[in-house]
C-alpha cells in the first residue's frame, strides 16, 4: 500500500474512532449516573420509574425514566445506538487497516509464531467472534443469574484469551486484540441485546400491549456490564503504544490487574452516585492493582529484570520476512549508527528502558521487518530520530530512500 495512503488512512480512522468513543462513553456514564440519581416522580406510579433534576449551560433540565415503558409512545424518540455502532465499526476498520494491512510489521512476530498475514487476520477475527459467542452464551445461561460467578468466569476467559494471543501475535497485536474482544462485548450488548429488546418493547406499545419488563431488565444488566468494562478497554487500546506493557511475557497478568482496577473504580462511582456511600476501599484495590501492573511491566526490559533480580533473557533475532531481501551493508551501518541506541534489545540512550513501540533496529533482520516504519518515520516525514538527535544526515536519508524504493 502507498505509504502516504497508509498514514493518512490510519490517522482519519483513528480520529473517527476516538470521537465516536468519546460520544459512546459519555452517554454510557451519563445514563448510569441518571439511573443512580433517580428520585420518585408524582406522575409515575411507585416502582415504575422516577425523575431527576439537572442544571447545565444556564438552564434546568427535568429527566424522567419509565422502567418499562410510558403509557403511550411519544412522537419523537432519540435512539442512543449510533455512538456504539460507529465506535466499533471504526475500531475494526482501524484494526484491519493497521494490523491486518501491515501484519508483517505490527501483528506478526516470527520469534513468537511463524504465521502468514492471512492466518494472523483469521485468528484475530476468529478471536473476536469466539469471544462474543462465549460471553453472550454465559450471560444467557444460568451462570448469568449469578453476577459474581459470571464476573469470575469472564475474568478467567479474558485472561486465557490474552495468554493465547501472546502465543501467536506480537506483543502489540496481543494487547490490541484482547481489548478488541472486550470492545466487541460492549458493542454486541448494544446491537444484539439492548436495542433489539427496546424494539420489542416499542412493538408491544404499538400493538396496544404492555411490554414485558424483562426486556428492560436484561438491557440494563448488559448496559451495566459495558459500564464496568469501559476503563479496562480504554487502557488496553492505549497500552499497545507502550512496549513496557505489551512486550513483557506477563502481559496477560497486566490485563487481569487492569480489569480489576478499572472495574473497582467504576464500582466506586456507581455506588457513590446512587447514595450508597463512598467505598474508599475500591481506590485502594485499584491502586494496588496498578502498582502490581507497573512492577510486572518491568519484566519487559533488561534493566527492569535486573532491578527485580530476574535472570536476563537472551535477545532473539527474527528471520527475514518472506520475499524480503537483507538490507545492504551501507543501510545497516546507517540504521545501527543512528537508530539502534534506542531501538535495541537493551537501549543505551538515557531515559529509554525498552525499544520505543517495541520496534528493534539492531540486526539486519529487524531492519528489514521495520522497512515500512523506517520509510514513514525517517524518509517521508523525517520525524525520526526525534529532533534529529543522532544527526541523521540528508545523504544518509537518501541512501535509506533508495533502498526502500
């Protein structure tokens, strides 16, 4: 793919994904807050709904909620669904554009598993589908009637998925696919459960019947699941940019710790907003989990392993990608001299503990694998080295450009 198209496409998709995610998360948090703050309404029979008052933007708002449905369908009804749909669709397109479109660079690590781009994409998409099917069936089974048991089984399932992804993908690929599975749960809850149940309630109203209260209750349960998953999903989506998280062999442990931390933080606010007090213990649990995650992340770098008293791990050198020739000696000398002080198994540049983005440029094989990134960062944009701190000369960039072309 043309490198300019690759860069611009990734930027625009990421922009759309972030904007849609902000809208979805904002509405999710907002409606959870509304539900928690509901008080009795004299116009709604007891136990069938409530109201709350808000002040914002210089005005006052009265918000009412019917737990099942109002007596008649209002003429104008705003559906909160496109935020979720747009977030997932743009996220999947971004995943395909970057990780499947440039699988040799971002998704496949020959030192982990020697698989091809098509196989890698099939595993990734299959993981998303399997993740949703298992989660949805658990929710619909008897297990779903026990919140604690359901949470425990789902937690173990996510840990196993994260560990599996680590056996077939690069560190970044494993983290992003674990987060994508959780995001698929959230979007699936909206598209496959919440909205269809809402449509059934509306159809009953139109037919002059009383909607089944179970539809609303099930939708609320799935919406609550989404609320608790939001913070872990956001962390995992960001973490693939930070090799201290994605490059450790214990990344699946960090996934578990962040799941607990994010869920307990949301639990604190959900309890607080509905007047149940301030469960400060939730912050202590979250802080401990984040501290432990930070300690585990030290195992990603040689310096960190040394601090923890762990044995050093011999750096691996991947084979050349299929159909790719070894870079010329002149190119290798330039990259080793200008880039490998940071992009190495053991970086020597002050303040860098692990190769940025997990990209190593310390062997001809690693240089060949990172050719698209070198083109984008050192030839097209000249963003690397940062501020040209290693003084990569114009003639050296021309040598890299000639090799890449």
